[in-house]
C-alpha cells in the first residue's frame, strides 16, 4: 500500500516520550546470537500489543513508493529548476536515473526531499561535509537520496528497534547469592590484575635501568678509547675512577693538553683558579 502524499502526511505520527522511555529502557543494550535485544525483563501482553500497533502504524510509511509516483515528483522538481525552459520529455528522461536511485525509498520522504530542494532549504549539514549543492541547479541523484534517507531514517530505525525488542529474549535472573559470588570473583580478578600490572611495571623499570646502564658504559668506553688514541691520561669525575670526562668537554672548560713532566703519556691540565668576583658589598665597604 502506498500513501497518498499530502501536506498532512509528509511525516508519520511521532511517538510519545513515555513510549520512547519504555522502548529504550527495556533493553540491556546487549544482543543475543540472532542480533535481537536482550531485555531487562520479559514483555507484558499489553506492552507487546502496544509495540505491534506502533509497528503496524509505521509500516505503510516505510514501503517503497511506486516508480510512476516517484517519477512524477522528480519531474515536477526538475521543471521547477528549469523555470519552464526544460521540456517535459527531457525532464522525464532525466527522471529515470533518479527513479533507479530512489526505487527502495518511501514516497513521502522523497516528496519532502524534493520540497526541501525546491524551497532552497538544503544545507551542507544535510548533505554531509564537503558535499555542496548549488541552489540554482537541480540536485544530483545521490544528493536527493541522501536527503530523503535522512528524513526517513528515524522512523526506519524505530521500526527496526521495535522488531528487535519484540523478538528479544529476557536476561536470566540472577539470585543474590550468585550476584555476591560473581562480585567477589570480579574483585579478586581486579586485585590480581593490579598485582600483575605492578609486577610488569617493576620489570619494565628494571629493564629500562639495565638499558640505561649499558648505554652509559658504551659511552664511557668511547671516551676512554679517545684518550688511548691521543695518548692522554684519562681524567675522571669521581674518586673511584669509573666516570671518565670527555676530552672535548674539558677543553671547552679551559683545560690544556700538555706533555707529562716525566715523559710518557700526555696529561690534561686544569686552568688556574680565578678569584671569585667581588660583590657589591665589597665596594660598599670601600
């Protein structure tokens, strides 16, 4: 059955807020193996009847329109954009492509989409980002379908949700003892996961420390190799002589390479100590 498209029938009747609260609240949000909703409880006979009535009311609005009626709507839209300069035969030939792209859509949403384009009400938000429409030209077949689909989408999704609810299964009840057992088990699992996380963090910290130490030792070996290559006695920054200082670093600080007084390998000599700069207090006293 196809609905006659009139001004009063450009949209199906909207459901009440109480109905939507029930339809959204009865489901747990999970689905069973068949893709239907798992319900918080079983439906009562009156609830089932109410859903069945709503589905029956929506059904005519979701049936595909007749191709001849779709073509009529599209032709009128095209002629409107042509401002009378487009021959009807040409408009009818162009409409064939639109009908192919809209043949599965309800007639009322196609009519509403055609009206939106004719009245210049379609925006980029309706078509999607980057999909622009020139208000002086007729829409493409894809643009007309996008707008028509967005119009019917809420009712199509509602119908799907109704049938997924009516075919849904109630979640099995859980007695208090079983709920407490599961809660204890989940708490123990959470504690175990936390322990594993801490252990993993310690392992990663130790591994990171080991990698840093290896990297540091390689750097020290490179520094000592330069000392040996240049025949200079190494200079260390610690009393245990485990941390050599790079030759370039010392030279940048004013150290000089000199021959050892007793011969043999060369040595690095530190710059003479400079007297500390006098502060303002010194000049104030003088």
